[in-house]
C-alpha cells in the first residue's frame, strides 16, 4: 500500500486521453481532414454556440442599465474577444438578492 498525497490523479490523467477525440468529434466533418483543421472547425463551432447562448443574456442585461445593471468586462463589437463568462452587478443589490430574484422568476 502506498500513500501519494499530492500525486497525480490517475483517473483524471487517463481521462485527458479522451479530450482530443471529443473535440475532433465537434468539428462536424469526417475524419479525412487533417487534425489541425478539424480542431479549428471544432473551436469555431464551440465559439458560435457560446455566442448564441450569451447574446440574449447580454442583450437583456444591456436593456436594464437604467435599473443600475452594469456588465463587467463588456467589450462592445467583436464578441469573439469575449469569454463566455458574464459578470454583472446591480447597484444597491447583493449577489444573494440577485440570485433569489432569478430563482423566484417563473420558468418560461
């Protein structure tokens, strides 16, 4: 028996072998294209999907600026320069109050 505190996580290390095949599967093309081109296509598809998901939220938050909503790190224009993480604050409200307000909204 051996104790290896801080040593490698073998499950995680082995799981990383599936990352490349997974990313390549997102390219949406057959395997005849070279790997670098398939990786580029996969990254483009991921970025397009992220933009599709974040655009409505950004538009909603921008429409609420008169209620004290401020989007942090917002870069106008090229959405490809924005990470798909959206941070915002509402003047006079705590994070807990904001989360509660979203939790209380009915799902459409």
